[in-house]
């Protein structure tokens, strides 16, 4: 059977090339269909490609389908004349030193560095900012192909030890180990079946708290639901089987459980969430000076979001959206926990409050103002001390540290501004340039502006537009529109080598801040969830229509891109408005909205999407589900679906089913292809070589299908 399929794929590709040259629809390798249907609250829904949900590692049929798809896609992409030049140039641009802002723990400074084209960044330590850095962890030595990545690094309070995570082939599953920072040697500790968990050391440095799931059944690690999360304490030098179970909720197997120790080492804060990504949580606190004491409830419901910023003994400072959709900072005294005694320290403002650092006994508050970073510093009473003067309009991140530190570091970037690290003096309020990335391009050649456009219902939506200076607004510019619109995640102006190359080639880059994100607080987020999810697609379509109306581009020159929830976005809008776009790049997308909650982390997304298990929500889901809304006889834009075989966040079956269905339905000549990466996951930890290859393939695909000759340097 497999031999026949491969033979057919080879002959079909010959027909594909000929068909494309004559402007007729392409012919694709056959994908079998099965008699599968499900009844949802009285509605029968066919699912002929259900078999493509099977794990590619376990199913020979799925593995054969993947091989066929990659063969036809590789043959198509390698025939694009500009691809080699595109890859060469992006490699040149990528080859610059990348250094993270340092973090200070136990008097030592830790930072990561990539000399340019290393597959994985290397972790360094230095005893002072003037001392010679030494290599602490080099993931590039773990495998030849760089497919095992450093997935986390947490030093003990005294800086003597560090826990570090390893992720293989992009999986969310991490193996955690312990390092002696002084000697650089890895110790015997090995902790498995950990994902979506932090590491929090006790102040004595003898161990740490972490969360894990039970070991999955054989062959089910990359698809089975993640349930029964439990909080443990691990003591250095012991076996994982000896770890102490600290907290569990067997009555609520879908709840997430996490724990962290306060900076003073006195309290363990336990956070419980309902198993979704809403961020709403219950909070318990355990006094670690009372080993036999139990954790007491501080927040006994999951109606709001809570994050502990720090504490003054029994007084806890917490950010929350309680009575403040754009968030505020409040103080809660453990001795008087009734809400009537809660004190507002920093009140809600017109801007959306993001993170807060508690450094030098000051609160460093990062806000978003129309998706741009604004930073304000307040004292412990909440009084404004000063604004942090940033070098321009863009994104600033960092501002971490401990309460008694007098310095902090932050990184600033924008679409045409490479990452620049500043050391900020908390006493004087001055920023000093610490390190600056040196990319081989001239930032003065580019311009960035922010516009606002009306969505279908009149909502005012912001969008950033970046391109080379001097472009003509004649409707002929190749344009790439990017979006996400979900899970309270905000898109801000950041630097990207691949986007820089797109602009260098002559393209316009646009980023729309859709509802469903967190740019304007909880109301903005909720306006793009569940029964109102269609607002997200309307916002994205509105952005495309604005770019056409303002003569930046025209539909045949307009491409759209998004990953994960953004892949869903791209899939949904090409179903709803196929004539509006010339090309589409949906990556690792959630494409089957009726079954997403049945795999790995899918159940976490119910708070944003709703669930087909709910008769009130399935109607909305079914109305936009990309896989279910592809129709035979429609001319869809050129589409390159990308996913990876080890994606255990959004299982690749989503993209497999969507890719098979769009090939079945496509009536136009535009190619609809699937590119399936091997030994890679949802995106995190992907080796540089794979990142460059994927970007080159995507840009080559757009160059060919948007019909333009790129400017190459």
C-alpha cells in the first residue's frame, strides 16, 4: 500500500508541474477518506480525515501521508528560482551576536549568548559585570542537530546551584536536572514528566517545588490529555520517586497546580486554576516555618486573575483584575484576609497593566498604551516616583531583580530596532546602554507607524505598519499581514530578522492588534472569545480591507500569517473571505474546533474558545472551524500549511486534516501545500538551521505566489 502511494505521489507531481504551468488546479497525492461521523447535540458532522489525528510516530499510514506531502512540497519550493538567494540573505542577517539581558542571583550574573548561527544559545555566568564570563550550559553539545533545547534555568537563592530543563524535538515535556554552578558539573538529579511548570527553590538551597503530571501510557505521551497535575518538593540528591507530594486535588483532575516561594523564603504560594488559560485562579498560602501546618485559602474562588508581586511579611502585594479590568495592585494582609480589608496600592489606569517588578523597594510597572510599552515606577505606598524614559516607540521587557537590588536591566526593540539592553539605576533613574545587537542593516531606511481602522461593528482597532521609506501607495506592494487575537496575549512592536528581510525585499509588514488579545484589558480580551470569537476574524478582515483601501496593496498581493491561535485565525478568514488574499501561511494552527479539547493541552483553551461539549457554544465553533468550513469548488489563495511532528501543544493532526481537506476542495490554480517539520514542536527551542529553512521556504512561497521580484542584497 505504501509503495503504491509513493509511486502515485511521484507521478502526481509530474502532473502538478504541468497543471501549474497551464493555470489549471494542481493535482495532489491522494488522501484516503473514512466513514466517520459524530453527532453533536443532534447535528451529524462528517470527519473523513479522522485517521490523520493518529500519532505520526505510531501510525505507518500517517507517516506515509506526511512523507508524500513533504515530497510534493519540497519539490515545489526547490524549483522557486529566488529561494536560494533568499536563504543566503536571511542567513547573513541572522548571523549576529544575540545576548540576553543579565539576571542577578546570589551575587552572580547569568545570561545567554548566541554567536550568530549556533543552533541553540549558550548560557554563561560571571561573578561580576566586569568579570570574564564562563560557559555554564552549552545545549549545542547535547545533540549534533541541535534538537534538544534548554527549556528553563532557575538558580538557587545563593547562586550555588541551578535547576535546568531540557526539551527534546520541541516537545512541551521537559526533563529537569541540577547543576553545580561553581564546578559546572551536572548532578544526579533527574525529574521527568514535567510541563507547564515553574521551579521554585527554598531559601536554604536544599531543594525546590515543581509540578508534574503522571507518566502517560506507552505511546500516548504526545496526544493524551494532561490531567492530574500535582505539586511536589524535590530535595537535592534524592530520587524523583522520593519527592514529597505537597498538594493535589483528586476531586478536580483538570485543575492546574503550581507553587512558588516568596523572596523572603517564608511562604509557599500555591496557585490553582481551572485548567484553562484564563489566568483566573485560587490562591493558597502555606507558612514554611510551620512544617506541619496546612495551606490556607487566600483567594477561594477563580473569578479573577491574581499574581503575587512580593510581600512585606504577612502583607502580600498582588496584581489583579478584581474590580479593575485593566488591572491594579492591591495589598492583602494574611492576618486580615477579608476583602473589606484589602488596600489598593496602585489603582487601575487608562493603560493596561502588565507585569510589575519589585526592585530596590520600588514597584516597576509596565503598561501598554495602544500596544506600546510605558513604564512607571511607584514607591511601596503607591506614589508615582518617575516614568522610565524609553528610547522610542516599541517594546521594553525585563525590569526583574530582587527587592534590595539597586539595579535592573531591560531590553528595548521595535520593528526596525534590534534588541538593545540597558542597565537601569534604580536610585538615580538613569538608563545606561549595556549591550546592543549589531545587525547588518541600516535602520534609517525603514519607517514604522501606527494606524487605527474600523472593524465590521465599528470597533476602533490599532495596527502597526512597517516598510522601507519611500514606497508608493499605488496598490502594488507585496504585503504581509500578521495577527493572533486570543488568550489575552498582546502583540507589540518587536524585532524579527525574518520580518526585516521581508521589508528589505520590498514588502510591507502589518501587525493588527485584534480583539481577543490583552492590549486593552479584560474587556478587549473577552470581546474575542467564545460566542464573540467572530469579532477576531472581522477585525483581521478589516485590517486587510484597510490595507487595500489605503492603496498599500491589493488582494492578489496580500498575504496573511499567524501561528497557533493565529493559525486558526488564518484558516478561518481564508474560509470566510478567500478572494481577499493572495496567499496564506497558517502555522501550527488549531483547525478542528470540535475536537481540540480532546488532545494534550487542548482542554486549557476552553475558556477562550468554548467547547463542542456545550450545546450553547458548538454553534459558534462549527460556524468558523477551518476544517469544517472548507467548501469544494472554491478558489482558495495559495496556502502553505506548516506544522511539526513533535508538536504536543497543538497536535499536528489539526494541520494534517486541514491540509488534506483544502487539497480536496481547491478549485483554483493556486497551490495548497503542507510542510511538516521533523524533530520539532510548536516552535520553542527550534534549532537555528530549521528556523532559517522554514523562513526561506515561506518567503519563497510568497514571492512566487504574490508575483513579485524581491530586492536582494
